């Protein structure tokens, strides 16, 4: 990537620079819009949230804005003049087709990340950016490549958008499956407190023998395999709670958002979590589906405790107390009915998740195809019908 014609030979590369902090104020639609970094990037154009009339570095309209701090390599196009901070660099094409330069930079993100340095966060210099190789030097061919990629990627992007829309609809349908089967039980019958016991067994000397469990909004209770989230080596987890297979575990701060599930195995959970053991006549998986329904969630929201009001979700540091959770009315049917409803929900969810997996795989393959297409075209490996 650093041989032959380089970007600095055909474009002006300006590294951003931070102005004095007092000069940066919220953008009010007036003055010079200022971009700190890629946080203000959109799919193609940025949206400024700051203003700095004394910005020492300016990107003119049409310049390519490149993130030089993690995530390195993100690219947007300046749709107007912007002041730019240290997180960005502006690439102004001179002797290179602008759209080809855009695709070239997108394709260079992997290489730029490979040379990025830094301990707190990775970054590249303007010099690194200027060293990007330009494999196609004929401007007519550059223009043809850019037109080809504009056309082909638009079709791929439309395909991806349709599948992502389908995934969103299927996600809503998956939630509705449980709602249809079991939500009608919420609001009648007896208090839920009579259907479970809160468990508060601490790990003590057994903590090193048990896996750490995490409560996910999307996946329920799962082993915490991501070491970046796990407590540091040598930490004493003897104060953590123990959960056993079949216990319902709630993240009390996220339960109203779906942060609950059934423990698949014995393990440790945060001492701030609630561990509930359903009575013998209550199926734990059935109860978890009930607790995720919109009606039950609504009951939880009305009982949240924290700083502020529950109106419009204004509670800060919200938590659901187990005592308040137990005050919710649930009409628990016979174990046979619970099992039948659970089977129906699981069958419906399995069908929906199979369709979601197909759509997700289609998106993954389309993105791989898009990246491969950009790489091949930018490198001049695809015949776009223009002789050099």
C-alpha cells in the first residue's frame, strides 16, 4: 500500500487541529460548524453538533473527511465548509477523481488500521493517510470505476436495507408471539410474590468453581464468555449470588427492557441482580416469557424506583424492587396449560428465528460481497469497459 503513486501526490491532505476548548460551543445553525471526529458522521454526510468560528483547520465543501482516530478509516463527504478537530483529516482531490478517491479511502481502512498506533486509542497521522497508494492512475478509468461502484453498491445497499427491515419486523413478531400466547395472564389472579422465592445464597468459598453468568436483553441468561467484561483476574467474587438451573435471574436495572431470563446452569451473578426460584407449579421458562410481555413490562415500569418520576421514562438509575415485582397480578394456569403455551411460543419463536438467521446471513454475505467488489474495482481488477 505504500509503493507507486500515493494519495499525497494527487490530493491535499490536511490533518485536523483542536481549537481552544472555550471556542467550541453548541452549533445553533450559525457560524462555522465544527466536527470533533467520526461521532458526527452519517452514512454519507456529517451532522455538526458544535460550532467554532476560530477553527484552525477548515475542510472545504466536497472534501473527503477521514477518521484518523479509532475507529480509523471511516469516511464522509463534506457537504459544506467545516472546521475539523484532531480526530479527522480532510482530503481534497486535485489530480484524482473525487468519487474514486472516496472508494479508494474506504478500501484503505483495513491497511490504515493495521498501521495505527496508540495505547489509549489507536490513531494515524496525516502522513500515514498521504501514503495510501493509488493503484489506478488514469482519470478516465477512475471515473468509470467510481460510476461502476456507485451503481453496484447502491443495489447491494438496497438489498441490505430490505433485509435489515425484515429483521426488524421479525424481531417485533418474535416479541408478539409470546404476547399473543401468554400476555392475557397479566393483571388477574394472585400476586406474583406467592409464586416464587427470592434466593440470596452467596458464593463464598465456591466462587472459583462456578462460571460467571450474564443477563442479556436479547439472549437471556448466558455464560459470560467475553473476557473484556469479566472481573479482573484475582478478584474475589465470594459476595456474588449463586443461581441454579431453572432460577429466573433479573438485572433489576434492565428488567423492564427485557434484561431477564432463566439460568441454564449453576453460576454466579451480580449481587445487584435478583434471583427468583419459581414454585413447583410454575414453569420458569413460561414465567420468563410472561415477564417479557408488554403488559407485564408496563406493570414493572409503574413500579420502578430511582431518582425522578416514571412519567415518560424519566427515572434515573431505575430499579425494580423484588417486593414491588411480587405485587404484580398474574393468573397462573395449570402446569399442563403452561407447558402447552410454552410449546406454542417456542415453536413460533423457532420459526421466526430461523427466518431471522437467513436474513442476517444474507446481510453478512452482501456486506462481504460489497467489500470484495470495492477492493477489486479500486485495484483495477474489474473490467469497467474503459481502456487506459
